[in-house]
C-alpha cells in the first residue's frame, strides 16, 4: 500500500489498474456487469470501454472538486457526478452505436452504481491530485475492459464457436451452450482468476518482492489471509504456536488494535 | 495379552466400514441396472459406461498426481462415472460423456477439496451441465431398440403407457433408469448391507406420491401413480443419488425433510415444468439446501435448551 511513492507516476497507475489491482481478477469489484454482459467478446469490450470513459472523467472531476466537496456528503456528490457522465455516455451510445446500446441494455444506466467507479472515487480520486486520478481511472478502466474482453472471448469461443463474431471453430464443433448462460460466466471468471493467481504465485516464488505484491491486493484482513511471508502480517500460525497460553479472546482483540495503529500511521505520513 | 497394554490416542472405537467398502457395495448394487441397460440398449451402452468410468478415474488420478495425494483407490470416481453413465441416453456422442465425467470429478469434486467436500452430487451436477449445454443430445432417446418418447413424456402429452414394461424396463430412457426391477434389487442389496437406510428414499417417494395425487391431475388413479414412480429417474435418484453420504443432511429429521423437499420439487418439475423429468434438478437443489436443513434440524445437546 505504498501509494505515496507511486502517486506521481502515471505509468505506475496504469500498470496498477491493469495488473496489480485489476478490478475484476484481484479486487473482485463490479461483478454484476462482469457476469451479466460478457456473453461475447464484443459485449465485454463495449462494456469495459464505456465504463473506462465514465471512470476516467468521474475520477478527474472528483479529484478537481475534492477540496470543495464536504466529506459528509461526498457519496451523494460522487453519485451525482458519476450519473451525469453515465447519462451523457448513454446518449452518445444511443446516437452512434445503437447495436451496442441494445446489447448492453439495462447495464449502461447501472454503471452509476458500479462499485469500481465509486470505489476509485472514494479510495483514490478524493485524496489525490487530478493527473494521477485521471491515470488511475484509465488504468482501472483498461484493466476492467481487459478482464471483460477475456471472459467474453472465452465464453464466446466455447459457447458459440466464434470470437468477435468471427467463426474460428470447425463446422463440426458442437457449441457448449452453458457458457453463454449465467453458470458459464461463473465458471470462466473463476478459472481465469485462478489462472492469474497461478501466474502471480509462480512469479512470487521466484521474486523476493512477494510481500510487496501481496500488499497490493491486501484487504488488511490478516486473520483471514493465507499469504505467508507478507511484511504486514502480524498474525501468523507460527506466531500463534509460540504463544499457547494466550486466550482466544486476546487473539481476536489483537488485530483490531493493530489495525487502528496502522491507519493512524498512514494518516500521519 | 499384548493388546491390553496398547496405548493409542482416541478415537478408541473404530468402525470396520471403509470408504472403499461402501463404494464397492454401491458399484455392486448398480450392476443389475447397468447390465439391464446394456441388454436393453445394446453394446453401445457398454461403451458409454466404460468411457464415463475411465474418464472419471483418469481425471481423479491426474489430479491426485498434481496434488501429490492419490485418492484413486477409494473407488469414488468409479461410482461417479457409473452413475453419470446411467443418467445418459444411449446414443450420446462419447466425447460428451467424457466431458461430463471430467466436469464431475474435476470441477464439482476435486476443486472443492475432493471426496467429502463436494457440495453437490458430482454425477448429477455433470448431468445438469450436459443437459444445459447439449439439450438436443441429452434428450434424444431414439436408438435401435426404441424410437418413441420416454414413458414420462408420453404421460405428459396425455398418452397411456404399459406399466409392466416400465417396471421391467423395456422402455426408452437413459441407460440406467428404465428398469425399476433391477434398481430395486440393487437398492435392497444396499439396504440389507446397511449402506443406506430408508429415511431419504421413503420420504422422497411418499412425498412425491402425495404431491402427484394432489397436483398430478389424475387423482388416485393407480395406473398413473405407478407409472410416475417407475418412470424416469425417480428410483435411481431416490436410492442411489439422494442418499449420497456427502450431499445429504446428517441429522435424521434433516434427512426426512430433505426427502420431502426432493419429492415436492420433483413433482413441481414434472407436473408444472416444461420438461417431463426433474429428478436431477430436484436433487441438486436439495443438495444446495443441505447446510440450511442441518442448521434447522440440529439436535439439542443433552443439558442444553428446553426450559431454563
């Protein structure tokens, strides 16, 4: 969570959104559009890019207004800003790409409540200058688009034998219908998430930067985290073995206090 | 004498029943139905059974190699493969059988932690996977021996069926479901061995019959009711799949409740759904409710609860 050091680098924000904190595969945000509209690669890409535009602009505007918006009403203010951009984007889609608008349907207005957008506004744009916020939006949006296109492509190939409506399977290929239905979305999302975890795990084994990588997706919930060797980890199975006479209650108390200290430190920095 | 001084940690009371033995009993109990299926539908049924079992065992073996924990010898993969094959029409392409087997073992069982951790019956989950993916292949029951619809589909469209044929099994359908006689022989074998008890199957079938009397549209017509019991996968499902140790509730009342739920769901699928059959969906839905059922029917420990 070393945001301070990466803040000035727009490039880092981009990579962060695409790989380290990929909103779909790592943060698991925005599951509703991820599961619902990725029946084809085209739909996934369309949804991803639409969200990217909204995310980029809302991050920029919220960052510019961050000193004016009182923190008590920040969520309603975010929603108003996001909803304005979504409305604008939807009108543009209706005018210029009606087919995509028809395919995505209800999920375009629902971008307003997409938790990636609200999440980035709350956790990044509201406390950072405009330029990094803009690039954070682009990075997150591209990461989202990439993930949705991947899921859509796999589902389209298996479920319909085509990719971007271009037939790639032999004529004798029997389509596996379940992949274009809702259960297929869960299967493919789970498999792709497992695959990227597998890639990251193999890389982490080689690299000494494992702890830093773990930190990027860290929910600070060390009790339920299985990552060993994480620098931030204070609750370890080995540590608990060494303290056999501590009550269970003490263990439950411990994370809370440490967490509070941790947050205080961050604010001071 | 030396046994007297043996010191070991608990549990001290051990059962001789092993996973291996239970699975072997289920396999033996399924043999009459499998044999009749091959007799009824011809040699292709044997290919389907072999493909399914071999793919299931291979998947389990390869996953065991990857995880360095070989579980192939507990025979559970054989049971899953066999049950899946008995749930297939005879003329299904063999690669679909293999895909279903791999799905059952890999996705439904191994990825959730192997035998004992799967939250739904692997064979039925794979059947539903195939049914949704390839509906035209999975519901095409035409073969050399039979060209007509399944007895349940005939009943659904208002026709009449020969009940004697249905009990013996001379009808179209999936490989293992047609012969009520062969299935009941296998079920009696399991009941006598004590591998399964009657709680789930009896509450399942009785509640289904009650539902059929109430909503089936034929009232107390014995011909219709017996055809509904003998037809489709009800007997196969009730005795061999709903009784799966892993995916049924462990409490006694929970098992009865589970059976009643399955009976009602099967009735709803059969009489109000678009298809003629609904046993597999009913059992899968029941599997998903098992944690809830167990929570509701959890017995009160001695000394707890009651008036305080």
